[in-house]
């Protein structure tokens, strides 16, 4: 959850919890009709909370064994932000919904929200005698930056009950930050929401949470999972099952509901599970209390499946001791449309996920711990332009990749602040578009800070198809004013956007806002047009002209249209508006309200489908009545730029914190492809597929999950997270063997370093892969860096390579010795070939040839080019 989130537009105000609630899956219930029985902890131990330096304390002894869900704890951690937890991870998180798999988990939260100051204290105290001991934590007169002051506490009882008590929850009337109250288990999936996120908590009341009696139970993880598949493939999912009951061993029946065939296996994925208790249902076998078992669930994709076909398999894990106790996991698979997705996981590297209906591949673009942010991608005629900004240096960087995800141009800096004289330069949020002639347009905003005031501008640059700078970077807005947000007539610029028209022009848009003399804010959407050489076509023009103090204009989105036009949309006053401009900047379609219901939050992206219709996507506030989390919404416009039907809301069930940062692209057969991430938990990336008439073909599903122990997967938040992937890969196996250069060299008696690249560009896996190098009889094999011991027989060097999936590679360097007696200039041929057990319908790239020259050392840099 972004720090200091405030209530969404239209959020209701709830001054106290509603009566009673629960049970959760474990069996906890809550009741707010109990009497307030305040425990004064002023004489207790100070938790040494000292913001902003010390915002958590622990581990702290509870004083007795405390049962919480299926675990028993003797220590806990106290967070300044109104919760306690039983682990030390992420206790500085200022906001979260509860329950939620977002870290931290194992949380008890009487009032979880942003706190800036402790005017009183945070203290803890123990009391009572066995078996009625208790432990209390009191947050006394803690305040947020709206000057709201809160005094509340949590009491843990030895019998496992929990009490939240609220003495004074004083709201200043200037607003409040989103807060919540409740409990959650160690996974974050099970728990009780007592106060909904973003609702207020009232004063002078108490809530008691009752621990359930001992009973059979079961816990599973994950609750949701998903991935792309291909026709005829078998997809395997691992599901962890834990006996969380308190009555001893249990056997759990496995009950499935799936349109596609499903089967159950042990953790090894090969041993089928059976009906061990002879009740007619496949089960886990006996699982001891507190023990965990991993099972493998396999889902078979029908061989006749096509793009858009999907399956949602529900697997219910049911206790044999009490058939009323069960948990269900939802496993989704789908045949995807082709697209490319940029993202970064917690390894800190930039990655590119290349998706085709028959196969998918992840290509890591940078090294780990690269620490980029806001990755943006656009398809080029034969590859991809990939931009981001460096999180520490705040410089715009980029790389160019071919259609296989291989680097064509390594990481380059588009901007470099090493010689900056101003205290802080920040280039952020690059947006990228590629014109039909291959020229790459990039726009971003620059933030300067001189130690007391700031200056913002929009910058623009053009690169050629090889990644060479041909125009700029130039300052488009030329703002010379320094100041702060409260200063009059100091403009601020953000949300840069760009699209390329069919006649090689770049349309740019952004938001500008400033404060007028009476203190009100005026914000508008501006746009400009440049040709592929940077020549001005349309000067900077305000698309909107809002009155100061009226509804703000937010998040423009741009999409290239046929007839060399562009679609521009933006958010204002809870609605989404749009217009269409021509390649000369004239308005073809004036400002029009697309949503008209006032329940929309942020605008993101749009794309023209192959049938000429336009698909616009944005964020709304909940799909369901009363839901106060962001969800994805889309609308379709016809070829005359008029809305078709009403907007549709999309909700990923696994995204319990909400859906966020949506991008949309299109394929060649009328599909719109939407991808996004969780709002705050950063666990997953999601996908949905829409046809040319606005029908949802594939419901929202997980397609990538963070592989980090501390999940943090993110993508672009400005509508540039995905792009088209127009290449159609070969069906079957397509083995590729190449040299990095046609000529290598070494002095007589020296070793030539020959870089070899092998890959499979086909959608089927290549097995029993053999790479063969045939050396000139005068050359001698010395060694290689493949990590595979080759067979050397005369002039033949043979490597048995691992199986190669779609776009998988084995690249290494081969060292061969030139004869000591070789005359300078002598050429020695080398041939390369690759084979596999499968028929390769494209044998033309199975072989390659190069030469080694006996050369003086001074010529080595020229001879060894490309290595």
C-alpha cells in the first residue's frame, strides 16, 4: 500500500465496527457490544518508539504462551503504526488491508494506519495470574499529519482472546489517512476485518475477538495461482496443505471442479495420490497435527485449445474428521494472446516476458540488483525498445533487444547527471513510442532541487533504430520558475505520455498544474506534436482549460489511431474523458465523458484494436457495492470514436489489496490484452483478454508470481508495461547455431577465443540436443566455457547440450590453438551444426561457419570484432 493513502473518493465513514462478525476460516469471531474496560499502561514498559528513527520494538516477552491461529507464541513485535505482529518482517509498513498476504503477516491490528508523532507514549504491561494472565500495548496520543490524535490499545489474554479498546479517536476535520483493524494468520489469507480499510474508528468502545474451541481444521497455500499454458500441455501446481487443527492427525479429501482434466500427485510430481481411507475420494493420507504436506495438482490443457480458452480449476481440501472444515484453492490456466511484458522482481533486474500462444519465455535484460524503476517498453520492427530510470541516480537508461529477447544494444544512459551543478537532478517516468520508420521517441519529466525549492520540466528525445541519439534531449516546457507547491504561478509537470502516428510523428501529452493568486489550483492536460526528426508540428497546446479550483485533470493516456490520429484520455472529477486529435494537432473529436458515473480513480492506457475500435482502460473504486479498493475498468469505442455499451469492471480475486497499474496492447486478430499488478502486495502480475466487441474471453488471472522470499514484483505504472509481439515463432523445434563473428584471430601458437551461440527459436522443446564443431585439421581444441565436457575426436568437438525450450540458449566461448608454425594471414575454417531428436522444419539456421586467422597481436581488436 502506498504510504499515506487517503480515503478514496466516495468512501463511506464508519465511526465504529458493525455489531459482530466472523467467523474467519479458523473460527475466530468478534463482538463490539462488550463493555470498555480500559487498562492504563502508563506505568508499563516504554517500547522505545521514537519516530522517525525507531518505529518498531521487539522481540518483547508476552509473559505466557499465547495461542494465535495454529501457532503458539511467547514473544511479539510492536509497531508504531497501530499493530503487533509475531515476526520481525516489514513492521514499518504504515498501511495495509487486513487480512492480506502483503507483508507483514501474523498481525493483530487495533488501528493500523500512518502515524507521524507520539505525543504521549507507546507502552506495554502484563498482569493477571495463571490461567488468566494478560498483556496490553497502549498507543497513547499518537497523531498523523492531519493532526488527528488517537489513544487505543490491544489486550492479549492467556485463553487466546483478544480485545481492542478505543479511548479517544479524535478526528480534526482536516481528513484522515486510510486505516483498518482486524487480525490475520501467518499467511495473510485468513483473518477478520473489523474496520474496513479507509473507514474511521470511533471512540469509547471495545471489540472482543474470541478464539474458537479446539477443532479439526486445514490451511492451504496459495489460495490462488495461475499461469499460461499451450494446447496439449500439462501444467503442474504445488499446493501446501497444513493440519491446523487441534485434535490430532487428519486425512484430507481432495475434491476438484474443473472443465479440463485434473489429477493429484505427491510432491515429486510422479507418484499418484490414492484413496487411503477408502471413502471413495482421493486424499492426502494421514497428516499429523501441525504438519505440512505438499501435493502436485496437474491440469491438462486440451490439444484443441485456442487463444482465449481458459480454465479455473477449484480444488477443495476437506477434513475427514469434520467434513464441514475445508479450504479451496483456485488454479487458472489460459492460452494467451501474443504480447511482451516488462517487469522486475525482487532480484532487482529488468526482465522481459515474451508471450506466444504456444510458448512463453522470460529474458533477463540486466544483472541482478540493478535497481531500476518504471520500466517502459514498445515494440520495434524487429525487436523492443526498453527504457527505465535508475532508482538511485535518477537517470534515464535503455537497452534494445531483438525479437528473441537478446541484447542488440547494451544498457545506455540517455541522460547523465555526473556533471550536474544543481544539488539534485531527477529524470523519472520515461514513456516510449516507436514510429513506423523505427525512430524511437522518449518523453520524461525532470525534477531539480536546489536544497529549498524545486523546478519541473518535460523533456523529449529521439533515437534511431540502432539506439543512437538523433534529436535532443530537449526541454519542451522551458520552465525557469523555482518554488514549492504552495507558491503562486510556479508550474509543475508530470505524467508524460507519447504515441507515434502512422506518418512518423510523435504526439506528446502531460499534466501541468500551478497555484493561482487566490490559492486555488489550476491543472490541465497539454499536448504537442513533433515529427521523427524533432521538428515542431504542433506547439504546446492546452487540451483542457479548467477553472482554478475545479476538478483536477489526471493521468493522460495516448494511443495511436489509424488515419494518423491519436486518442487522448484523462481523469477528472471521478470520470474519464477523451478526445481525438489529428496529426496536425486539430481536434477531430472534442472532449467527451466516457464513464459518466463519478466512480473512477486513475486513468492509464488505451489501444486501437485491429478492427478499428478503441479499448480504453483505467481504475475504478471497487467492482462490488461498498468495495473500497481499486479495480480495473475498460470501455470500448467504435470506429467513429463513440462509446459502445457501458464500462466493464474487472476484478482479480487473488488481488485482495486491489488491482493497479494497468497497461493494454493488442494483437493482429482483434484482441485487447490487459496486464496489471496488485495494488500494494506486489505478489503477482495479472492478465485478462478482451475481444473486439468488448467481451471478456479470459477472466482476470495470475500469469506471473514473484519468485522472491519477500515478494516484490512490479511493472510500469503509466500504461507502458506491455506491448505487442508481432513475430510468429516457428511451430516445432527451430535449432539455431551461430558464431558472434565471421573472423577470429590469434598469433601462431596462440589461442583464438570463439564465441558460440545456440538457441531454440521454435515453440516446441528440443531434446537430445547435440552441438558439433568441425575444426580445420590444423587447429587444436584447448578448452571451452560451456560447463559441459565435450567429446573430442580428431577435428570433431561434440557437446551434448541440455534440452532447449522456447528461446532458451546455451552460449559459451571455445578456445582453439593456431599452429605454432602458421604463416601470418593463414585462414582456418570452422563449421558449426546443431541437431535434436525432433524434426527441424527450418534447417537453414542449424549450421554456421567462421574462420580463424593466424594474425599479429596488433590486429586482434579488429579481427575479434563482435566478441
